[in-house]
């Protein structure tokens, strides 16, 4: 800030001195005849210096002033220019004053020789050039920074998947002096010019792959070579999927190299739906093409290392194989210095994926490393960690309880290393177990661990986890032990099969168990689960091998802690449906108006009305149903839930705006139907699909109820009390409607307004523009504009004014007759964009306050709640017949034929006075129908 203030002072001084010296030069130019060329030359260079200085001042007035990269050079040039101008001013002023004294005897003379002017002009030109160059550098840097921030705002990023995220903060890196050979191989690989660009490190569960990945990521990050990272994690929502894999990679690359930002911004601007496109297209548009467009020196001099950890924890096998194929393409891009480091278990989908790209990658198998090397690393790890445990324990107990100085001894260290090899997860779990003071001293627990000595690879996970789990039942009677195991299976069985993380409080609500019961059962499991101190933070698996151990089908009947995976999913289906049955209702966020957009609802309100357990149940109950292996049929709990809460569930999904597609949910349910016993359920799901289809891109949660009311149901309609009472059933028609009847949405899904006298219609066209038509002639009267997206428009009660609110933070008031902007008032927030007029037409109402016509925002004015558009109360319905391709309007019992709907995509309808407007957003056109004259016109917005 001090640097910027200093710059501002120098800039102002240069501008003021330039003006004064230029004025003095003008006086000399008028009175001195023998130096006019020199004076004009000096004056011109001073004006150039003044011009570039004014550019600096404009830059200093922006919010980005603190980001100037060349401020030191700028200040030096400005100070030099200031000193030179001050000297010029003093000389010219002094000479003029002296000549004034003797003006009767001498004419005004020019105080410089021609050679002096040449030197002065050259020196001023140098200052101008330095300032101009610095200004260009700073403007470019600020533009890049702005592009970078825009891109980062738009890219959907899985923050927890990045190596240095908060979620990864407490996960370990390799202990210094261990895994040295592996780390050296990876570090050298990245720097070899002609090497394979893809490196696959694989190993069985628990061999330390992720620890190596984190260590490698820290190394490359410190060296400035890390481009991006993505640490997959099964059961943690987007970390277990590839949905946002490439946007997350792209965001990190932009942070590393801001010059990528404009190219990625162009890709997003040209295809706003890129984040939902195929992975191959995302890879090309968001990663490869922007990298190719970097200047040659940046491509040649920078190495970008991308780390992809635990690829086996990606939940879709087809995505795994495709991702491997896409990443292998970097070998063919010789102009890019990309290195991609992948770790995974050697599971079948991954082996198959790499088998199709033979010759394009290097690989290293962890469990094939000589056992002696692994055991040496494990000994070093145990020695280091047990010394810390000993120190912490001895510092907190009395002298007689302290562990001996050489505890636990070389023999115990060697036994532990042999037991662990090659599983580093064994070592980490044992050390956490010994450090946990809840159930015994470190020495007592160590003796228990050493009782599980084995050379069998199959039982190494037993030796890892049984010492931790067995303490739960020690000293209990058979009945108490059975109760403990039942609660363990209920609580831990749910945790290990969850599709996304839940906190203990959310889990308690989900399982309908007391919070203290869950806390008590988890108290002894800190060695295998990450259990935060706050009940609002999520529980996590410390390692996927714990899940493998508990769900292993081979351990059924052998391991008392074994969990039936299908039963665990079945249990969660029941819990989810119970939660939804008790929590869902119409209008969860109490917005009332059916045209309210999701974006206009405060996210905090959504989270309050839909707490974490409800959000989880909404999004994942079908996943658990699929994994349970159960089928659904007429009259079962799923059918009963859908009959009562289908529309509530779809409303909730629209509010959540997640990656979940309701249509996919309906399709998945249909695939689970037991056809032989389920004709009613099948029809119900089939009827529901068009309603679910509307939700994905519309963002109007309450419109689902209008959709349902307008739908022609073959099965029983959803709960009648949820349907709008202002939409009446279709009257008897002369021609039957086929089973393929398409209903049309009774919604205002684009800003549109009809004047009270039914003479004018206004609609937003091309986002920033408003088209105003004559309803009588269909002619376009005016095209009005804002700087950004227009969110709301409204006519005044007397139909003379039109108000518009935009994301350019303004409300504008227009004359309907002339199209002239009469008033522009600030809008405190673009999210408060809904506008209307009060009954007298004196105020424009916004959520932020009332705007007095010809005045500013008046918070103390009339109610600041905008009125909602007109909703017909006597029944308005649009319907289309697929046989005749005719679109009909039914209003107050009358039926009107409108148009051939096969040529239209009717996205919604608005009503005002005697005018009905039907709009086709994709084709950017509106059909207006005059009920009183039965006249039909088609309007096409234009700019």
C-alpha cells in the first residue's frame, strides 16, 4: 500500500508539472520567434510524458493497483521525470520573471540552446519509454490476473483432491532416509528429456503408494515443477469420480502458469457446457490446447508434472480405462514438457487399461522391491515413530510408569518390520494404535500386536486391524459382546459403504441413533478412522484396506467383525427413505412463488432446510438400493415413498444443483423394477421421466408441481394436495390426446413482461438486451441494453415505463414510448435483481430497497419486496397432440388452437391482460396470442 501511495504522489506531481511547463512553453512560443521548433519539440515530448503518466494514474485508480509488478521501475522513472520537469519549470519561470523586469529594454528570450533541447528531449523520451513499457507490463499482468480469477471462478474444482488441501494436510510423507531409491527414480525421470511421459507406480494395498505420491508432490512443488495433482478417494463424492478431474487439473495449471488463463477462458466461453462433456473433449479443450497455445519459450523451458494418485479408487471402471488412454497421449505431444505420475493397485481394470498402451509408459511395482530394502525402511520408520511415542508418554506420566530408555528394543523393532513387510499401512496403523492412550499403555498394546506374528501375506491385514478391533470386546460377556458387534456393524458398516462423507451428527440422524452411542463406539477406532473432534466434521477412512478387511467375502464366518456389504447397503436404503419420508415436503425453502429461481435462494437457507443427512439421502438412496441387490415392485416401501414424495424429492434435487441427474435416477429405478409384479410402478416411473427431464437445466425448483399438474398420467398422479390449484384439469376435447402427449411448462423461465394495457411486450434477448414489441402489429419498437445479463424486467402500472435490473449492478428505467433511458440507479448486489413497480408507479421495488422515480435507492420507502408476476387463477393449460402436431391453449374452459408445435420448443408461457406469450428460448422467438381478438403473432428478438 505504501508503494502504491508513493507512486500516486509521483504520478500526480509529474502530471501537474507537465501542465505547468507546457503552459510556460506556450507563452514562450508566442513571444519568442527564433526558437519555435525547439519549443514545439520540447512541448510535444512533455505532452507524451503527461499522457503515459495519466495512464498510470488510471491504473492506480483501479482495484488492481496493488498488483503492479514494475512499481519500483515506474517510481524511479517518474521521480526522474519529476525532477527534470521541476528544473525546467524553475528555469523557464525564472527567465520569464527576469525578462518581465526589463521588458521595456529587452524582448522575452529562450533560455536554452538547441543542443540543450535535444538532450532534454532525449532524456524525457527515455523516461516516457520506461513508464510506457512498465505500464504495458502491468496492464498485461493485470489482464492475465483478471482472466485467471475469472477462469478459477468458473472451473468446478475438487479442492480436497489436491495434494496440499486441508483434507490431505495430516496425511504423511516419506520419513527422511526411507524409500530413497524409489524417490530418486521418480525425480530423475521428470528431468530426462527423451523419456516416456507417463510413469505408473503400482503396488498392493498398504504398500505406501499415496505416501510416496505426497512426497513426490511436495518435492516437485518446491522445485516449481508441479503442474497439478488429483488424489482419488473412494466414498468421498467427487474425489471418487472423474466428473471434475480435468477442470481440477486445469485450475491448478492456471495457478502455476497464468498465461494459460485466456486460452482456457476462451474454451469455456465458446462452450459453457464443457464441464458436462466427454472426458476426451475436456482433456483437449481445458488442458492440451491451452498448453499448446503458450508461447514457445514457456513450453520449452517449463516442466509440468501432473500427479494422479490412487487411480484404483475411482469408482467407474470404464472411466479408469479411458483416463489411462487419454493420459498416454502426452507421449505423442513432443512440443509439451508434460510428465504424468500415476499410482494405483494393480487391479484388473487398470492392468487392462495399461495393456492397451504398451510401450508408452514406465512402471515400477512396489511389492517386487527386494524385501530387505523394504524391511530396512520399515525399521527406520518404527524406530522414529516409537521414539516419539515413548517421549510423549514419558512426558505425561510419573517416574515409576515411564517406559525404559531403550524401549521397545531392537528385537521388537525387527519383529514389527518383518510383520509389516511390505505393508506400510501396517506400520502406520500399529503406531497410531500404540499412541492412542484410551485403552492401555504403549508397552501393553505392543505385546498384543506381537501376538499376531505371521509370515502369511493373506493374514497381514488381520495383524494390522485385529489388535485395534479386538479391544472393543475385551472383558465383555457374550451378550454384551454381541450388542457391541451389532452396533459396530451398524455404525462402521455404514461408514465404510457411504457414497460420500458424513459427520457423526449427520450419521446419528441417518441411523436414528443417539450421538453419544456413535461417539462411544468410535472412541476406540481412532487408529483406523479419522474422527474429528467436532461432530460437524466428516469421518474418514484412514486407508481403503480397512474397508477391504471388513468386507472380504473370504472372512465370512472367520472374522467376527466381518460386515455383509449388501446388508449394509440395504440398511442405508431404509435409513435414507426414513429420513426423506420425515423431512421432505412441498416448498422446502418457503419461497412460495413457483417462478423463483434456484440462484435467487440464499444457499444458507437451502442448507438449513436440507441438512447434510437429507442432502445425502436425496442424492444416494438409489445408489445404495442398487448395491443392495434388491428389486422393487408395486406396493413396496420404494413405491410408497415415490407416490407420496416424488415431487418433493425432485424439488430437493433441483435445489441441490449437484452432479446428480434426476432422469438417470428414474432410469436406474426402472431397471430395478420386478416387471412381473410391478405394472403400476413401471407406469409411474415412465410418467415421471418427462418431469425429471425438465429439472436439469431449468433451475426453478417449484415448477416441478406445475409440470406434474400438466402431465397426462397413465398411472396414479402424485399427491394431489401438492399440485397447484390454479391449474385446472383438461376439459373434454373433440379429439383424444395420444399417450405421447407432451406437456408444456407453465413457467416464466426467461425475463418477459406484458404491459397492463396489453399493447406492449418486453423480453430479454441475447442476455444483455431487452426487445420491446407492439402487441398489435408485432413490430419491434426498441432494443434496450445493459452491460451485463438482465435478470428481471417489469412495466409500470400505467404502461409508460419499463424497469430492468442487471448483473451490471444497476436498475434502469426506460420510456416505453421513446426507448430512452430515463434513470439509472445502483443495485447493491446483482443477486437482488428482481424488480416490480408499486401500485402507484412511484417506486421501483427491489429486494434491496425501493427506488423513487427520479431519485436514488430509498431503503425507508414502501415495502422493498418486489411483487410477483401475474398468475392466472381460473386455469390456464397448454398441451400438444403428437398425432396432429397441434398446440392448444385452454383458458377458462375455452380451447384455442395456436400453432404447429413440431416447429417450436415451447419453454414457457406468460400472461398479462388479454395477451398470452409462449416463448421458445433456444430459437429465440416468442408467439403472442390476443385472447380478445384471437390474433396470433410471432416475434424474434434481435440486437
